[in-house]
């Protein structure tokens, strides 16, 4: 879904600041070192002028929702090999690192992009294009797909990337209870030589499998490693095609470590220590497929080593960058991003194009799920909350959800918490994305309407005060932000509402959402270039029951069932007509507005901040294409192309 962009935005999508370091001794990136090109004073003046123009253009792009995070700096010399890059990331990963089990958010995707590659990537136009896949061919009826895999690529253990290897990776995700729902409608996947074949029961007009093939289960890992893992779905899943004897035998010999991934990326796993303050270390892969010994004959990667250090608290992460502990950090905290906009000592890239949405997620599990019962071939209805764990949650009632939405002043929220750098959200799709609407029908800030709905909420729930828990990650900024939201509700409803903030460690946080063990929780999600990427999160068939005795992890975290969204996604997934898909995506947006399944707060702004010795943060070419990779996609970017001045990231 390529989109035209203004030349002004294209010139400086997200470069905010880069300036000379006093200790360089011979000129910095973007500052000429040749005496014939001008004096240092002249150069500094030119850079200052350029920075002023660049910042104005970036603000324009950001306000238009078109900041991509592209690193547009000019450099005075070409890339060099060497250096150790230390990257401060916002969170650790729960259940690392096999894609069928990992709860893989942005920090995890950064690690994945270091140690392996995906079948597809998103290009700078916003199109999902083949990467490890060389070509893809559908049948005329879109019921079969044939993929050819690039030849000559090897995993870090020396085993080849073949069609069989890709099919094994995909089938593990198909059989996984966590990721399997994303492959509904795909009946068979197998590989022969360098080919992978998909057979489906319904047409997949936009490609086989979830569009997350550019991330998530699209990341490829060595089958030799995957076969050693004790959580391998072939051994543990009730959907496994193996016999009981084969499962038992496989499990008995499964002594591998899921947190020691064997991929095929630019960097090879060295060590991992979990938790806040600990790290993931990977070293240069000399046999990388895009390196001198690889099939493309390029020079990637440039760095010798990369270390990802978990620093949950944004203030600590930012201080670590300023103190030299980190060479680069990422953050979605616009308040912190604002502090770097005028800072001449750091490079700041901004990205909100195709970004995520921040919202308060509500657990609406109740009643039965007939779609899931039919899918599983059951005559009896499936109870969504068989033990009544969510029965007292007032948010199952539309009146309560609408009351909270009407009582939330989103413009005040983004002004007070995010310096006005982000835009208040009215739906799941940011401006510029397919499905975005200026007016989605989502409730606007209106205290009279809020109080009218709240009177109905008290009657529907039988509660006064209306009481629920509000989960927040334990990052102090997030806690304070959610406390501001609660204060708005208290201002509207007084002591007739009792919403309690519950800070939770981030490593456990998303697991509670998957299990349905919450009432409300703050969340950031749903970034992507195509609405097909969200089907897994919003479909009735993935709204699984809350039942700790038979734990099922639901990708439809809110457990809502919306026939209009289901019908719209039948078009989005299976109809090749772009206009029909756009209209269907807009209907998804309106359905969210009508039913208030989520309480939207704002569309995310990501910042990637580095010391200026770190070069080429986001410009990764795609072999065989004149269009490079998308710079920063929902907070994650590629790392194989990064290099440091003089092969030294610290200086």
C-alpha cells in the first residue's frame, strides 16, 4: 500500500539533531573535515542552519503522522567495520525466544532482527515484500500458494535454509496454542527443496498466513535447534500431528535452551541473562547471507558485537545514554523525546507512521462464544467465563465503557503527559493508515453524556460505587499517566467510581492479558502497515474463555465478539480489491467506535536516540529492490546496517 509523501517530509522524516563532538579531532559526521570545504566555524553554522530547517520539517511530518524514523544524515566517510554497540531497550521478553511461545513486543523484535531474518520485510513504501522468500505465486483461486526460498543461506549452526526448514518453523506456529489461531484456514504447509507450499480452505488473496510473516512467526530459526526445545508444540500441543509415542520420545530428548536462539541473522547469540538491567549479547556472523561470504557479497554487518540491555525505567535509560552506558536507546515516551529535540549532542529520530495505538484494554468476557464452538465442532456452547472470574467487572456493560470514554479528555491528556507531541486517538488506525477516519463514531469528551451513561452503568452493573482494577506497568511514568485518567473519571463521577491502579512488573504484564486475568489495563499495540495484521487480535474465533483450569492464551485480549468486525475481516483477508479492503477497514473502525471495545488515548510516537558516532541507524537496502526497508516500524528497526565512526561506538 504505497503512499505518496511530501518532499519536505521525505527530506527529513525524523532526524532531529546531530552535531560535532568536541573530542573528535577531525570533523564529525555531516561536518566537512577537508580544509577546502570550509572552516569548522563555517561548517558549524551550516549545520545549525540545516538543523533548524530539519527540525521544522520533522515537526510537520510528525503532526501529519508521517514521521518514519529515517536517518537522513550525510556522512563524511563510508561505513567501517568494528565496534561494540550497547542498546538500551525498554523491556525483557517473557518466554524467550522461539516465536511460537515468546511474548514478543518491540524490544524482543529488536533482538530478533539482530539474530535472525524474516520471510518478508516492510519496505519504505509500506508494502510487505519478500525477503528470505525470493518469490511467491498464488493459484488463480488463491487456495494454494507456492513460495521459493533464497538458496545458499545457512543458519548459525551451519544447517541450510530450505523449504523444509521454513515449513517446520511455520508448522510449529500453526500447532502452537498461542499462535495457532493466526493460521485458521490454512490446511497444510510443507516444503520440498527450496519451495514451500500452502494449501488453504478459504482464499488468502493477500498472501498465505498472517501478515505478521514480516515479524513474529515470520522470523526463521534452525529446525535443529527448535527440535531440542522442551516447549516445542510438536511435543506439547494437543494439535500436534505426532503420535503419543513420538511426542514422548521427542520430549525425552528435548534438552535445548529456548533462550539461546539459533537464527540466520547478522549476529550470533553469545549469552542472555534475563531481567531488568541484564542483557542479550550477540557477535558478528561471518557467514551472514548479506556479508562478504554470503550470497549477496555485501559487507554487512559492520559491528563486531551488539548488546541489548534491559532498562525498564525511561529516566534511567535516558540517563544511561547521557552517561555513556548506552550508545543508543529507544522510547515511546514523548515526554522524554521532547527533551532531546533541541539537544545538539545526540541524534534523535522520530517515528509515528503506521505506528501503534495506546489504549485502555477492557476485559468483556461474558456469555458464550458460538463462533468458537462452531470452529471446534462442538454442539454445546462455550462459556466465556465459566468460573465467574470476570462476572463482577462492570466493563462488560456498554454503558460503563461509554461513560468512561465520554469522561476522558484526550486533548488534555496528550498535552499534560506528552508535551503535545502525540495525537489523541479516536480508533485503532493512525492517520495515513488504511481504515483511519476523522470521525469514527467513538465517544467524544462530553461530561453531560458521560454522566447520563454512568447512571445507566450503575443500573446495568448493580454497583455503586462502580468498581474495577486498572493494571499498569510499573514504570513510574505509565503509572502517573493512568492515574491522570482515573482522576478525570473521579472528577466526572465523584465517589461513585472506584478504579484502583495496580502496578505490575512488565515481564508478567502481557501474560495476564493473554490469560484474561484483569479487568482493565493500559496497553500499546496494533502497529502495522496493513489492517490484516490485526485480525488475530480482534476476531471472535480468537476470543478464548477465561479458565485457569484449562489455560488458553487468547490473542483477542479483550474477549469481545463483534459480528461486524468478523465480517469486515472476511473482506480484508480474502478480497484482493483495494477499495473493498479499505471500506472494510473503515467498518472495523466504526465498530470499535459503536461498541467501545477499547478506550483510546493516543497514537504512539517512537524515538530512537543515539550518540552521533552511531551511523546509518535505519537505512537498510533490500536486495533486488530500489526501495529500502521501512525505517522504524512500530518502534523496531534493523541493525545489520549500523556502523560507528572509526569502528568505535564509544569514542
